[in-house]
């Protein structure tokens, strides 16, 4: 699953959840946006916030709410729970379970 922040100079950047049925990886992909634009788009969407150039924190409930209704996989919820359990085992989920720490990457071609 990927949270993308994309946009151009003529449009307002937006955050969107893509590749929702791939629950073997989760990251934030930034297109040609500034850090400020990315932060604003994530906050506006309720999906999370950027910590620094390498790390972001995504809101687990908002991410699930944005992705699950669009899933085409019948076992999506089970796979989501497994992804979150794996992230928790690595220390990437906040103590209260509200946020998931993810890596920030470039959205090549975005």
C-alpha cells in the first residue's frame, strides 16, 4: 500500500491511497511537491504527517478507512491486521496503535 502526495505547480497537491490490495509493504511516496506542500496535503486528508525527509507517521484508522472500501480482496481485513501486527513487532506502530511509522520515498513518475 502506498500513500502518495502528488501535484504540480498549477494544482493543489493531494494525498491519496493507492496499491491498496498490496499489504506486504507500506510507505509514503512524494511526487514533485515541497515538504510543506506534502505536510499540508497529509494533514488536510487526515492521513498523517511527515517527521523528516525519511520518516512519516500515518494515521492507521484514516488509512484503513480510505483503503478498505476500495479493496477487491475478500481477505483484505485479515491481511491488514497481519500488516499492522508485523509493523508493531518492528516497533513501527505507536503505543496506542494510532499511527504507523513509514519510510518516505520518491514517487517516480508522479
